[in-house]
């Protein structure tokens, strides 16, 4: 057997060493952050009690949560659409094969990095303080979050396209708009739509959590049921969210399969 194909000696000990370092870091991090695993194990019975209460859902609560569920979907649709509409032109300025000035692309990417470092919950809390409790704060938060995420995916997708059509249109005297229309869009449209569906899936889940802090949607009712210890109502909300997410994931996966 060729000696080059033989495993290196000491490789197993290195793996054990890295594993030991990882476990040590995990233990130290747990001690610093105050994570009490034994306490979690001893209080596991409390989780059993909550699950038992949720096992008897209050089905009369279904009629009450239909409207907030629809509001949650509307928030996700509007927020995703607004964010994507702003993300597309912004991503063109961040793509280095479209804009060759490194200062311009650097500024746009720096702005994206700032936006992407702000968590969606912090955005929701900020806009709730600005515009008040309700779906408007949730829509704006989802739009900003979608803008930051999709813009990065968009410009990275643009930078991976074939440069041949761009060079051909440039050589024939085409304008920037001609390049975008005839060279960029035909190559990235399917990717853009796939990213848009992916962002919508995330926003449906995120809008539930955003509503929990007052940004509208079903999250407000989830927070209310938990604070009142009405786990039978919480169970209905969880079932409804699961059903909606399952339907959206199924439809989204089918659409992405057709796009690819």
C-alpha cells in the first residue's frame, strides 16, 4: 500500500486531545454562565406537569386565535416583501462584479454588517418603543431583518454568475441597466426566489416570537396564556403555529424544487 494513503500516527490522540479541550471549555463556560445542569434534572418533573396540562387543549380557543394567526402571516408576508424589494437594488451596489469601485461596495457591505448584527428581537423592542405595540412594529422589524439577510445572499449570488454575458454586453456598448436586465437577472432569478421563500419561512417563525414582546400577531396571545398559566390555551396556540409552519414549509419546498 502506498505510504501516502496510510493514516498519520498520533491522529487518534489528537482527536482525544481536542475532545478533552472542548469538554473543558464547555464546563468552564457553564460555570461562568451559571448553568446548573443538576437543577434542570431535578426540576424535570415540573415539565411533566406542564405537558400533562397541555395534553388537554381548550378547543374553544381556536376561534379566538384565527385572527392573530392571520395577522402573523400578514406580518411575515408584508415584512418579507418590503425587505426583499429594498434588498435587490442594495445587493447590486454591494456586488463587486457589478460595481468595480471597492470603496462603494465596501460601504454598502459595512452597512449590511451593521444591520445583520442587530438581533430581530432587539429590532422589535426598538420599533415597539418607537411606533407602539402592534403589528406595525413587527412588520418594520421583519422588513429590516429580511433586508439584511437577503441582501447578503443576493450579492453573494450575483458575484458567482458567469461573467461572459456581462463582458459581451459591455463590449457591445450596453448600459448598466442592460447588464442587469440581460446578464444578471436571467442567471440569478431562481436563486432570488428561493432566498425569498426561505426568508418568508424564517419570518413566519420569527413573527411569533416578536409578537411575544408586543410586536403583534399570535405571540401576544402566547405570552398571555403563559402568564396566566393557561397551558390548555397554550397547547392550542402551539398546535396552530405548528400546522401553519408545516403547510408553509411544504408549499415552499415544492416551489423551490420547481425553481431548481
